[in-house]
C-alpha cells in the first residue's frame, strides 16, 4: 500500500492501543497530496490497427482509487472482447490492488518489460493482475505451470479433423498474443527447466512458432506490440528452503535473467482488510470487523515467519464471512475454514490466537 495509507494504519494502531477497541475508525481523507498533478483523461479514440477498438489515457490513481498512483498514466481499452475468445475479466468488487503491483503493470504496459510478482500464497498476485486487466479493458489469460506443463499445453497441438485433415489447435496462450491481452504465467518456477526454456522465444522475440509433426507446415505468430506477459511465483526463483512450496520454486537462470522487474507483493494491510470485511459484510459489528482483521494480520505474520505452514488470505476471509451470513459465529467459521486445515501440531497455536482476540 502507499505511504499515505501506511501512515493512517500507524495512527489507527496507536489509537487502538491507547484508547481500546472502541475507538472510531480513521477514514482516508479524500484529499490529494499537494505535490501531485493528476493526469487528464483523454477522449476515447479509434485504435490505430484494431478495428472496432477504442483507447484512451487516464490517471491510474483515479482508475484504481489509490492516491499513491496519482499522476501515473495508464491506457484503457474498449471493444477488445470482440476480437478473441480470450475474455476481458469482470472486475473483482470489492478489491484493492497493491500499489507497487499497479505501478509495475503500468510501466510494463508501456515498455514491454516483464514483471515477476513475488509473494506468499494468497497475497493477491494473480488476482491483482486480473483486476488490472479488468479495469483497463484488456483480455486476460492465466497460464498455470507445474511439473506436467509441456509444449502442447503451452502453445497447442497438432490434431485431426473428421475428414482426416490435420491442423494446429492453438492454445489460449497462442491465441492471446495477437491482441493487447495480458498473460499471467502463474507459478512459473513450478515448471521444469525445459518448459521454462520453451518460453524463451516468446519472452525474447515475442513470437511463437507452430509447426506440424513433420515440419512440413509451420507458422510464426508475432505478438501484438501491446501484448503483455507477466509472471508470478512464491519466491524469486531461489527456492524457499523450508519445503512449504515443495522446493519447486527454483528457476532456470536463463529464464530468471529474462525477467525485468521483481516486485514483492505483501499481504494486504490491516486497514485494507477492515475495509474489505466491511464492504463484504456491512452489517457485521465494527468490533467483529476489527477482531477479524486483527486475526488475519496475525496469521499473515505467523505464516511469513513460518511459525505456521498454512497461509491465510482474502479467500479465507470471504469464506468466513459467507458462513457468518448463515448465522455461524466468527469463531465457528474460523474453525471450519482455517483451524481444521492447519497441521494438528499448529492448531493449538491458532486456537490460542483466537482466544487472545475473542476470549474464551
């Protein structure tokens, strides 16, 4: 989050400590930093090489509701969904993207640089990229990687029609590169070195070559100048050393060297999680909102320090709030969603945390 919001978090933390749990929430004031000049939004205009597509430049701070991004230009699209089977996602509401993620995505969208978003499970890496695509009107394709990902899953395969004719059935990744889509290569370092190397032509020369089994027919597909590729992983390609991610996050250095920006994505701040909880459950008592956000933050800290080996994320919060809406207590919902999934050796620690926040 931006420094502007972090300062408010610190103020809220001090007030909570000094005055107790009943202190009123500190609201983000709708004022701009005095040294920030917002980008003027341009009118929609026809895209120079894509028929039926319009674009405009707007201010990322206004588009994403983040004062830390005011003055950062970003391009929006309208009409791209009609050009491909790769769809423009629906915005996630409510959702706040990490400020540094958006800034890196804005830079990547202009320069073609390739960012890797690094963070623990559930920190919002993939969701943040998808939300960026949704709010800028760009098709989004998530390409998941594991040890079984191969060339056919990545690019497509040669297949036979009913009449015996062979053709190359393009993958969604291959289809995406002809338009200004955003591709997220998710958990890239979970793939084998061979699979990572197979991506080199795409990351280096921005092209894919599809060919028949006997190489009698081949086609080179060049990426659209505004096509964009991003990467996510739980580590920066150096492994985590504790087997939480099965020691799979070790990169092929040739692949690692092709990534231009390494962006750490932390878990959301406590104030951001309070806002999320309030938006998802507006009738929830304010004290319960604060306690649940506090519990979430303590789980983040415990997972980051590896005191527990099960991450707690926005997905957990949404599930817990869903159960509360069906008249379960907060503690019952936490038990079903989280405590029952952590290792037995860690359940007593989580139960102790629950009692410290909610009491016996």
